[in-house]
C-alpha cells in the first residue's frame, strides 16, 4: 500500500477551508476573520484564537502567515511554543516572553542584519540591551552599544538568548533558577521583548504581526493561568499586532474571560459531522471537508468510501483526530498486506485505538464524568474542561455547541451513565 509522500503539518498544501456555519458566512471562518481585521484597521490588533486541540488552529494561522497581503502589510514573526519550550514541564510567562525575545533577536539578525548598524538605539533601549547582555554573558563588563558595534551586540544577544532557551527546554535546574531569578522577572523580559519589537518595526519599516501558536498545548491549569490570566496583559501590551492561541478549556473560565474582556476572541469550531437527532449519519459539511482533506493526503483509490466516512464521523469533527484514525487504519492494512483500506480493517484499527484510550479512563471520577456528559451533553467545571482538552470529550457545533464522549468511547460512556443511574 503506497500513500502520498508525507506532508509537513501544518502546510499550505493540506489546508482546507471549512463551512462557516448555517449560512456559510465568510466572516465566521477564522483565517478570513483574522485577515480581515488585520487589514482593515490602522491600529494594532490583539486577538486570541480558541479551539479544541487538533481542530486546525495551526493550519488557520499558517494560512494567515502565508497570505500575500498580510506579508505585504506586516513584518510577520511566527513562533511555535511547542518548538521552543518543554510544555510538559513547568511553564510560565517568563519562559514564553524569553522565547519571543529569542525569535525576535534571530529575525533581526538573519532578516535585517544589514540594516542594524545604520540606526542607533534609543537611550532607554541601549540600557535594556546592555543589562541583558550582562545577564546572558554572566556579568561580563560591556559598554553601551553604538552605531559601530550595534551589529555585534545584536549577534551576542541573539546567541545568548538561543543558548538560554535551549537550556531552559532541557535542564530542569536552569528552568527553576530562571523562574525565581529577579534578573528574569516578567517585567524585565517584557522590556526586552518591547525593545526588540520597536527595533524590528524600525528595521522592517512596517508594523509587526506576532503569531504565537501552541499556547493551547500548555496543559497544566496553573501554568495556563499564569500566562493567559494573571499575565495576559504583558503579552497583549506589546507594541505590535498579535494572534495568540489559548488553551481551549480557558474559554469557559470566568477569570480568563475577565482578563480578556477587551480583546477580540475568535473560536475555531470543530467541523460539523453529526446532528443531535441523527448521530449515525455523516453530515454534508463533514463529508465535504474530510473528503477534501483526505485528497490532499492520500490517493482516493486507497480507501473505500464507507471507510472514509467512518473515519470522518468517528473523528468527532477534529481534523487531527481524523488523520490519526486514518493512520491507524493504513498501518493495520499494511500489516495485513491489503491494497485498500476497507471499513472492516478500519473498524479493527479503531478498536485498537479505543483500547489505548481506555487506559485514560481507569479513574472512577473520569468514568462518571464521561457518563454524565454523555447523558446531559453539557460540561460542568474544570474537571470536565480538562477532559475536553485531553480529547476524551469532543465539542459538536451545529447552531450551538454541545458535548459528548469521544465517539470511540460512546458505548463505554453509555454503560458508565447507566451505572450512575443505577
């Protein structure tokens, strides 16, 4: 069995536009909403992007950063927190700001290095830069930068920030020391990011658009609140337009809503695959979207139509889950020496995936919660929100959102709901 060549994810080649809603309004499509707001307003725009993990936020942002009009209007700086930080370890706003500073310094050196020496630094920014060079070089005495050595200073700063972010990602002791060090206080790292953004604006001679992806993958609730509740103002107060992805469960949190009350929030809904009154039938929007997505990943001749529809319906409307389930099916078909993925083989593969998922339901509270959510179609607090974040629960969106256990766990959820009723 031969699939198409592997395609990097996210990639413009696999982007599929989805239906915007009942009226398919263009404004309801996140990429177009973000684009329109950025191009229509003269003021800096700060936007927060929500969506269940795997719903396609990275694809929408990737499409945004590739848009010719956006790239003409903005100096685009895009960063994935998952590539810079160990999101499974302790994460806080200091580390996020440090990662932003490192990417901005790299952009200045690599994309605008030939211009750096032509313009002097503002006095306040010289002071900030000198202090950070001392911090990053272990207290070495350095004089303030001038027009002659500005390039050298920026190279040293970029190298120092790169070394520090690598250490933070891989060394727990460095990460802990940085978290408590006054030299890396959030306000001080923010000042560095601010100075670099101002410098980049001058070098690029246009506004800066900062796109920060994978913030939604910060799984620890305390870490997420540190970045997106208590210190959200530090990120939104930077002198640039920005789009940040936020953990989906915070979408329900009243403290987060208060912190983000004056910020434009955009939600990327899962693809509509079923309706409440007909859960066994694949809805047309889901059929069209997932067929188009599949065609960008593999040849249609490699899969039976009924298997493709089963994968789409079982995905819960989550594009990355659709791909995961198909990958499991193709792997099993390869093991069996099949030339086509049929429905029977896919069902066998889905049973293996379900068995893995059951390992995460060996807590009585988790089973009770999944049963209750299946029965009520509603969420009721942080514990339920985290199940949504772990994709044990999916959000369905027709005219309004509703929730259920992951499709592979539905029969189990029905049994758990019956145990609670009994």
